[in-house]
């Protein structure tokens, strides 16, 4: 299992004293093997007897057979040598004769153990996509020890993808089809006198090229490494504690000829999972949590059901505080959530990373817990010699010397219940470049401190704090909530009093960045330009973490959770909007307000101020114009985000998660007026060429080709506006609502008017826009078909009037290009329209879906 736990099966085998039942274990195979050996021995004995006859045919008595003595495991006290190093813990570790042994007690047999592998030290010059750094998680699985036949210990790997309750009729049935894989087999070298502790040699297991623990083929391809070089690889140390065992291993891998080998150091954490699993909470699509899933064979007596449990930490009041907690008092959790800061983190950023964690403490009070979460510096070796950054018992923010402009907040959870066990937040050094560029282009006109290439420590620290807090939210189980930034009005984001009370978004878990809607004259202070925790974050933590002890099972609490959720969602500030919707324009990243047309017009007003000052703001003594070129590209990127936000309203559909006890539709088209407003915005800010983005005084210092940048703008705009998704959504709306819908005919007429009737083709930017539009239409017509829709007969664009309207438009435009060619005398313009007419003619001649050239799409339907 790579990088994450496969959500999974609890169809576990029953154990008695750690030994599996004969019905499901290999002992039977061993017994059959013994019978076969006996049969062979009997035949051999008969042959011997036949040959042992006297001279007169009298049988000669065979000598009495001596039973073979099988050498069993050695006595433990004799096995351990005087110079051996012995450590007690989850398993006893014995180190002697350059080998490492585990002494596995019977009490540990059958107990699930989480195994997490991380890089302690990464190879020089070997990097992958977001990987190749110390602290990276490499592998993750769950195992258990088991006694096998012939004095052996097995390691089996657990799979949790399917489950049935032991009391259900399906349990035994499922168990027969869910035999857990044996991934390790070890001869028992020694046992104690009571024979309830078995010693096994694990040296080769950890020193092998083991894909369960280290790199698999995918990682090897990514890093450009090949097989492990055994003579340069070794187990360096083992440590063991009451609930976990840590193994440090050095691995050297060959690389392609001419390259030096790559040496990595791994830490393998083996942590015993709780024997009293946490009570899970079932997922509700109206509140955004990550989930641990499995297929249940008994919840639905007439079918199967996917069970989704939210991932969350096990926050519980101390036993002596439970009554206080149930009475509504704030109490401290029995085990708070603690993040350690990587000791190699640059010291100037440590306070801000800590604050990003601590900001969540007040939020957890909504769930009834005080001091529930905090961060601290990692202890020194003098303070705690057992602490390790790679130890899976500890959560940490790991600072990585990387040029990746990002950060991420993964977590490790118990696949049986969704309990989050630990998290290592990946903090890449170059994330500071990302947040500098965001703040520069979004808030440069609003904050003089943003108007330079290097920020002071306080400003950069506050930007780090915001990103840190966002990533911590993910490690608490929270998904992105993309409707948060679409919950306020443009006017509210320019109101200091409103911002001070509510922030610029209802949640920090949106991909909203900095308040680009505010204008210089609004005088919004710096601290109100940053995202912060707000209404939805309070609610999501309360929903996921508050304990309801009046209910004994997750099923019993469902009606109550549904009731309070339904009531809460009457206030739009508590809504959740998925990050995966391609249709709902409210669910977008890096946007603001419920009217992105107004908001992004204000954003462009600020971008123009940035462009007017870009040469001065990027000036750094003794440098060239590299920063100017880079930041002009960032302004272009921000502009393209604004265009994308608005374009998604065209052909958009609202997708609002609801339960049956809530009123209103789950799916409905965006209002015709909103779509028309979006098209008016695009006409004003895109079709009217935004040449302010490519001023001559910047282009001549950067060498950037303005035509290539304008081509990028038009190409991306039309790839969104002229897409099967948009046109099929419009067609569906038209079928459902008739003339009240934003019709395909009205849409195409409006596009023609803006792109051709009202545009002057003598302008090269206009000609570029017209080429991009025609190309998008031709690509739509000749592009790959929706094979699934054709085979299954569903309402794909290929089976609707979208195709008819597209071919009609192309045919109409072909005639118009001919007429326009005749109306101009300029040979450049005449050639332009001739070219467009030929492009359309070629597409019509080739025919619908001609681009696939008769090739199969690879979709196979088996009936």
C-alpha cells in the first residue's frame, strides 16, 4: 500500500491464543505434507522388507527404525549471548552477531500493527514530483504476526476494503474469500521456557528490497533508480518502546549507467493500533471531511453498501471530566493534538508556524474542548533522547529544502474507524515564493509592504501563518470548502467592520487567498486582507469532534446529527461546497464573493494599478529585469483566474448537497440573467483586448511576445466557453425550461456579435480572438466523441442537438467569412477571413469526430 492506507476490511480471522483456527490456516497444508511423507516412508519400508529375505526365502526382520529427531527452537536463555544488546518494548529486540532479532510474545499475535515508512535522509540529486526529501512518507500498511506450521512466524498484511460484522451471516462467507496475504515468513530461532515468546531473525526482512516497506516500482521509475545494491545497504539500528518499534535502514540503489548510485536512509515505524477502536462517525456530504471507506456486506441485507467514516482525531474528555463535558463545560481532552516543529526550521519562521497551529485551539472550544491543539518546538536530544521526527507516534511540521512552491497536510489514520493517528505536514521552503507572488499581485495596491520583491519578516511570517493554519485544517480531517469565499457580497469585502467580524470568507479551508476586492480608497488594514478561521470552520469542527455520549453507536447518532445539520444549514455561512465540481460556479478556487463579475472587475482595477507600478515595485539593486518578467507573468496568471471564475457561470449548474428533510432542488441551472451578466463581463474584459497587460515599456525590457500572451488568453477562454460541458448544460436547461433558459441560439448569436459584428478585424488582437474562436468550434466538431454515451445511449453531447447547433454554426460562419473577406480591401484582413473559411470548410469536410480517425477509444462494454 503506497503513501496511504487502503480503506479497508475488518473481516479478520478469529484467533485463540494468537493461533488461527484450522479452518483457515496453513496448518492443514502442513498436515497434508506430513501425511505424504509418511506414505512415502511406508513404501520405502516395504521395499526394504522385500529385499531383506534369507537364502531360503525366509524374511529377515528389519532393524528397528529410529525416529528422526527434529531440532526445535533453542532455549531463549541459551540463545542470547553475553555480549548481546537487548531492548524491551512492543517487541523485544535482540542484537547479536551482526543480526537483529524480534522476540514476539504470544500476546501480540493477531494484533494489528500500523507500519509507516519515511525517509530520514534523502539521496543527493534525486527528486520526484513533490518527493525526495527527508520526512517524506514512503509507504504505509497494517500487519499482524501469526504462528505458522513447522515452528514459523508469519507476517500477514491486512486488507480492509470489505467487511462484515462477526455476528452476521455474511462474516464466515466473506472470510473464506478474504485470506490475508503472508508477506514474511520466519523460522523460530528460540523460545522462552513457557513457549509464549518466539525469537525470529528479521535482519534479511528489513535489509531486503522490500516494496511493502520501501520503494516499489513506481517510486523507482520516478527517481530513476533500479535494484538495491545489497553490499551498500544495511540495517543501522532498532529501537523499541511500549507501543511501537522503530527500525533505521540505509538503502543504496543502482542508477542508469554513468550515474552514481543513490543512497537513502529510511525509518520504519511499527505502531500497535488501539485495541479499543474509536467509535466512528459516518460521513455527511453536507460537511466536508475526508473519509475512510469500506464495502459492507451486512448493513444492507439485500445488497452491498459503501460505508464512509470521517477521519478525525480521538478527542475525548478525561474519565473524571465526562460529566462536566456532558453538562456543557469546557474540558481538556485526555490526549490533545500536538504538533512538533522540525528542529531544522529557520528560527524566524517558527513562531508563525506555531501560531498557525494554535489558531485552531479556539475553534475546538465549539466542540467542548479547551487546549485541544497546540504546537511546540521538537525536544532536543538532551530533553528527550527517544524523540524522533520520523517516529509515527508524533505529528510534526517538516521543513523541506525544496524549490516546490507549495505545502501539504496529509495524515495517517486507522482504517478500521477513521481515527487520525498522526500527521507530518510537508512545508517546502519555496512556498514563500508562492505566497509572496499572490500577495504582491492581489494586495499590492492596498498594502505598501507588498510593493517589493522581498518582504519583511513580520509580513512574510503572517503569510506563513495563514498557509500553516490551512494545512493544519487538512490534518484535522477537513476537505476544501469552495463555497466559503462565495458567501459574502462584494460590498461586504470592502467594509472594515464586516471583515473584522466575519473575515473575507466563511472558512479558511477554501482556496481563497487575499482580499483583492477591496480598493485603495477603502483603507482596509493589512490584518483584514488575510484569510482566517471563520463560521464554517467552527461548525465543521463542532460537527465532527463533539462527543454525544447519549448514543452508543454511530447509527444511533445519525438522526440527531441530521437534525442539527439541517437546522444549521438554514444559515448559508455554514454551507459546504465540494472542490470537485466542474459545474457549480460557486465552487471555485481563488475567487471571492457571490458575484464574481463585480468582484473580479474590482480585482482588475487593482491589477491595472500593479501594472502601472510594476517596473518600480520589482526594482532590486544590481539585478536585471528577471523579476519584472516573472511578476508580469503573475499578473497575467491572476487575470486568467478572474476570467476563469466568470466563464464558469456560463452553462453552470448549482449542485447543493441536501437530505430529504430539506426543501429545494439539489441540481438546478444557473439563472439566465447571471449567465448573460457573465458574458457581458467577458465581452468587456476579454473580447475588448486587455492590452494593458502587455504595455510596451515592459515588453521591451522582458522580451515577452505580447501576441503569445494574448493567444493564451483567448485560447483558454474559448476552451471553456466552447466545450461539451457548457453546451450540453445549456441544452439540458433549454429542454427543461424553454425560452426562460439561456438558449444555445441566443448564446451563439451573442458570441458572433461580440467577436465579429462589433470587432474591427484590422486590429491584430481581434484577428487572434477570431482565429481562437473558430478553432475552438472546429475542435469541438472534429474532436473525440463521447464513446460511453454512444454505447450506453445516455444524453451525452453526441446524442443531443448540441452537435446539430455546432454544425449549423460552422456552416453559417463559413458563409459569413466569405462575405467578410469581400468587405475588406486590406490583403492581411482578406487573407485572414479566407483562412478562417478554409479552416471551417476543412472541419465540415472531415466530418464529426474525424479527429479520432476511426480508432477505438478503448472503451469496452461487457454485457
